[in-house]
C-alpha cells in the first residue's frame, strides 16, 4: 500500500498552539491607565464661561477700589492661563491686556489735557500751557495745572473700564463663540448668527496678526514703526474679514439662521417679545447698577423682561427644530464655574459685612485705600473656576519615528 504524501509545512495549522499571554510590560505600553483622581480633559460648556465672565464684569462695575480691581485682573490672568486651550484664537488675552493699558493711558491723558477745577488741598504735579477758548466754549478748559488727585481719579476710572474689557476678553478667550451658537434656542438663531460672526472677528484678528508676524519673520522683514504699519495692517484686516465671511457662508450653507416653516405673524410676535424682553432686561440691569434710580426700574423690570424673553424663546422654539452633533454637556464643573461668578456678583451687590465706602474709596483726603475682606474673598472665590473646570484638551504633535 503506497504511503500517503506528506503535507507541506505551510499547510500545518497552529490552532492548537496556545497564544502567548501579554507580559506586564507589553500591556503597559498598549494601554496607559488614567491615574486615580485625575480628570479627563474636555471642553467646558461655553455658557458657563460667559456666565462667569459677565458676573465678573458686573462685579467690577460696582467698585472703584484699585486693590479690588487689581485682584480681579490677577484672577482673570490665573483662570485664562490655567484653562485656555492651545488654539490660536485662545492666545489673544494679552491683546486685551494691551487694549486695557491703552484705555488707562488715554483716560489719564484726556483728564490732564481737559483740566478740571482745583481745590485748595490738591497736590499739583505739573502745569500744561493754557489754551484760550471762545466764550461759547468756556466750560471746557484746555491745559493748566494737573493735580495728583485728578490723575489718580482718571487712572482708577480707566482701570475699571480696563477690567470690564478684560472680563469680556477672558470669556471670549475661554469660550469658543462657534460652540456657543450651538446652545442658543431656536428663537435666537437669526440673532445668534450675526453675533457669532461679529464676535469671531476679534479671534480671527488675533490669528491674522500671528500669521502675518510669522510670515514677516520668515522673510527677514525688520521694518519697524510707521513703515511696517502699511505692510501689516492691510493683510491683517483683509485676512480677518475674509475668514469671518467664510464662517458666515459656511453657517448659512448649514442652515443657521433659517426661519424654517414660520409664518410672518409668528416671526413678528417672536421679534416683538424678544425686543420688549431685552428692553426690560436692560432697564432692570440699569436700575440695579444705579443706586439713585427708582426701585421700579430694578428687580421688577428685570423680572418682566426675563418673562417676556422666555415667552419669545418658547414661541420661537416651536417653529425651529435643530439637531446638535455631540452637544456640550452641562455637569458639575459647569455649575461650579457659573456659581463662582454669581456669588461674586451677589457679594459685591450686598453691603453685608463691610461698608459701602470700601468699594468706592474717596480721594479727598488722599490716603491709601483699604481692602474690604468680603468682596476680596468673593473675587478669590471666582478664581476657583481655574481649578473647578476640567483641563482643556491639548493637541500634541505626533512623534516621527526614524524607521
């Protein structure tokens, strides 16, 4: 009986051969466990950052204490440094700081040029040449002696306005305006498109400045001053405007701002409710910020405006249905960040535990201002948003292997 031919080596199965178990070293390279207690990086809800930023700006509007204003700037810098992303638009907070410094300088210069009346107790710093004015313009004085009290008053007023700009700049740096559009209700989509495009001009401008500066360094362009302004300003403005228009076209192609199946009466009713509600909100905020305003312009007008806005949102939401891909979650960190801004506003609006003069110290007589502890603690509590918010996701460059 002939012997059966032998099977080739390539056809021998290895199913019965047990697969080697992964060693601990290979398992650690394939999977890296997250350390206990460390939070996963994610982007915070943009509405939480805007509530925090608007709360800080509202708190700043209640005080002229330079110590509190300096503390607010320090808290803003801490939160932005710890929780900003690595996107090019998130690096523009320093430009807001330069703008704030420019505001303070302009305020001081205007106060020095347009000198006001002096008191016998004022400390004169220097005198500017006095320019005569006609009789119909006699209420304005150009030049003259400049006092230390007037200069400090102008610097403090400019510092408060600078803090307001930095609060809005911090919110615009931390929260992506494109992501904020996704959380708007249907009644605000038409307005949200215009606001998003307008708010994206500042981040696009920052990115354009960075790209133009990088291109000038690559071309070894060493021009400075007015000679470099022409070669920088035009490309920056053109690039920022072009990118904003591309954003508007992309949003329009995806259906943002479309009215849907709404009738003309429904659109007019929604617009009327929203306009009246916004007017009520503005009136209520003015009544709360101005202590001399009637009480009817404060909380009642604010509640009425909020009710009208809720009615307009409910009416407009019925006609517009939007879907969102991967919506931003609202979890515990969002509540904590928003609550930090609200608590700061509440403490500075309430005068419990400190005198109202501590928020607005007087320069007559000239003395060092005191720091009221409850408002300072509230501002420091607002800085807890730097630790309550989860770390933002970072994009790391991929390592290139030599093989």
